[in-house]
C-alpha cells in the first residue's frame, strides 16, 4: 500500500511538531524516519497510524484519503518502542489478540487462529515461547512478539516506532538485519522511526532525515550519506569536522575558496561552513601545496579497524578528527605531540545565515 | 536447603530485622490481638447453647442479612461507580477536577453522624431528593434502602483511592496497541484494562465492604432501626450493651468478627490469585 503525506502540520499547544511535511512512500518500501528526539518523527508515525490527528494536511493510503477515518479501518500494524505487550496474556494470546477481537463474521475459527499463531511465532523464531508471559522474555524476544502480534492482522503497512531503541547494541544489530530480511520476504510497506543513523542507513530502502518538524532530506542511504543536502544532515549522519568561515577562507584548506571575504562573514551577513568527514582528511608529515593546515596530534585511538586521531589545529585550537587506515597510520608513524599538515580529499560547503558561530 | 526447616531470618546486609520484627509483633499484639481476644474471653462466659441462642435469634439473623447484604451491595455499587470516578479523574482534565478529587475523600473525613443526618434530611419524604422519589413509590430514609445509600456513601473513597494509582500507572501504549489491532473501545476495556485493574478493584471493594460492615454512625440515622427490618448488627450490639447484656453483645461481635474476617480473607485470596495468575509461575 502506498502512503502519501501531504502538507501535514501538527501543533501541540504553541509548539509546532510537524511543519508542512509531505512524503510519498511506494508500495513495499521500507522507509526510515531519522532524526534527533523531538524532531517530530514519532508524531508523524502516530498520525499515519491514526493515533493522532493532523491539524492541517491530508493522509492518503493507497490513494484514498483516510485523515478522518478510524484507526481500525486503516489496517496498520504498529510496533511500540516499549513493546506494549498485554502482560496478562501469554505470547500466543498476545499474537492472536488482533484475530480474536474481529467481528464474529470475520473471525477465523479457533483452529485457524491457532495455526496462524504458530506460523507467526515460527516467523519470529519464538515457537517454544508460546505459553510464556511477556515478563518471562528478554527485550529482543518481547519486541519480536510485538511484531508477530502486529503482523497477525495482515496489515497493509507496518509502522515501527523506535522498535529497537530499548535494546542493547548487539541485539539491535541482529534484529535490524532480521527485520530487513523479514521485509524482503513479506514486502509490507514499512516505516521505521529511529534516531540511530546506523540503523536507518543499514535497514532502509530510503532514509528520510527530519529536523525540527521538517524533512531535511529524503533519499537512498547512499545519497543521504554521500551527498547530504543540508548542514544538519551532514552532522547527523556520522562524524564530521566543521570548519567555520575563518578557516574555510584560510586558503591553505580550500584553494577553491580563495575569495576576498572578510573572515567569518561576507557582505550579506552569511558565513560559510565547510564539512569534512574524518575519513576524508589526509595527513602529511610536511607542508605541501595542498596540505597547509598545521595541527598537533593529541590522541591516537588505534583499536578497531581504522585508526582515529584527534588533532588540534594550530591556528584556531579547534579539535579535528581524522580517520586513517592502519597502513597509512603505520606509514606516518604518528605519535602524540607530532606536528602534521591536514588536507581534505572531499568536502562540502554550505552558506549559513547569521554570524559565524557554533 | 538449610538443615533447619524454618528459617525466619534471611541473611541481609541491612541490619534491624530482629528489632523491627519484634516491635511490629509487639505493636500488633497491643493494638489488635489483645482487644480481640478480650472479645472472645468475654463471650466465653456464655454457655454454648446460650451463645447459639443469642446469635441465631430472628432479630440477630435479620440484622446480619441487612448488614452484610447492604455492605456487599454497597461495595458492588462502589466498585462500578468508584472505578468510573477514578477513570474520569485520571484520564480527563476538566475545570474543577482537583476539587472533585478532594471531595472524594470527604466521606473519610466527615463525622459519620453528620453524614447520616445529612443523608436522612435529603432522602426523607420531605427532603430535597426524597420528595421526588416518594410519589414514585421509592422510600429511602427509614428503610433498608437507606442503609444501602449510607453504606455506598461511606465506601466510595476506598474504591476510588485504590483504583486511581493503578489507572495512573496504566501504560497508554497498551491501549493504543489494542486499538491498532482492531479492538473496539469496549473490547479494550474488557480484555486489556480490566485484567490490570482487578486486583486493585477487589482490594478497594474489600475495604469498602469491611468498613461498611462496621459502620454505625451514619446508618442509624437513616435506617429507622426497626427490628427485623432495618436494624443493623452494630445497633443490635449497642442495644444489648444498653441493657447491660455484655456477653450477648460480645457474642454478636464475635459473629461479626469471624464473618468479616472470612470474607476479607476470601477477597484477599481472590485478589492474590488474580494478580499472580498472569505473572511468573
């Protein structure tokens, strides 16, 4: 089922949670709504589910407007961050709940319900747990029960609100991959809300980055990661070094920006900010034509597949993070206190309104 | 397993178990056990046949029926309406909510005689409400119905105050989950909310019931106190005391005590069962 969100605005009191948000989701897609807490992603999800009502705008499911339709008519599966399982029901009773509350005419026979529950529990790999109560399960198991429960009613879209948010790193990694495989099997249009950029980039077909009630950028994981449309997206997706106007115009860093501008701001009151990912910075032991920003090595973190180096720029005392391959690190023979010269392999510059700050 | 079959004291890093246990037992004996055993000792001055005669005479039997029956009905009524009041207080924000919330405690705080006189004034045949009920054939004051009204009045806060915190803690997401799964409001209440609420509701009703059984002040004004008709057991005890029939009074007291204890125990077991049924086993 395709989902269309058109110019949706939602306010809680004077606070605008969603500001004119429009979004189209194709049938069978898995979309991640990514953003920091308070960016409105959960509210958008709840509006889609019918748990909240938008103040303005429309929701169309499969081309039909449902803005004012009841939740029960929407055929959505909703998975909550804190599972929201019925704790006085067994796992099997939880999963069959959606079938047991159907009107008598549509309700499957007890045998059919039983079979369906078994199939779903097999799908989430919890057959052995059918008679347990939720408080006898681990967090990851509970969330899988919640997912099976949501799938039991054969929803046309699946909405997941930070489903792995309350789990530890290892479990969430496993579950996220499992969810992706499950989606490839079932092809239910799914929207995953998360504040974890890794989760969004890994699981989703498309990532929608939200910030302060607006959509900042929507695109494939590769697009948003490699070509962030706004400074916010750049910052939110992975580590980044931020060079403000003063350094940006320091021709040593960016030759292409050798423009005659006063440091920090240009005539229109805007300033430029340049973003460089840690792995896009190259170090050289001597000053070259390209590498002219002088910095001192402060820390070296050599554990892991790549070596992370924290530098302090000589001119601005700003911290610069660099990521090198092990080979390059060994070549350079870097040690704490060494002086190096930095040069960006790839960077992106944004013009920002207002004076240079933060 | 330790060799000793009965280990009272679990090893704990926090000191003071012995002291607090000793004090708690001493206090409990002083306040509860000694007066209660006095009741039994006084009653034992009667012979068995005298005892049986006292506690089974028609007037006593009628009073038990009224006392326990009206208390039970009152607890049921409070169970339903008290839950509704608690629900409204927890779930909705409306002007004057905190005043209503405070008013719920009034039956606790009001001297019971004041409550009795007020209810009598309102429900008597020329009272505010009574005058409209009288033509309909409903007499409340000075009938068993009046006893029920008084007992319902004093029992309300017990149910509201036990149910309220549980409703407050109820996870709203669970209800939303039920709704997204297609459950109607009624199905959600029945299958999702009520199972969570039962233990607290039963406790509240048990407390309202226990309080009602012992209620004296508010009832005697509205009941009319006609023997065999609208006389409650506590009043019968008072009557016996006034006639210096102390042993007879304590005999009735023993019956009340044992019956109340059994009923409260039963409700506690029921509550324990309903709260443990769904959790770890």
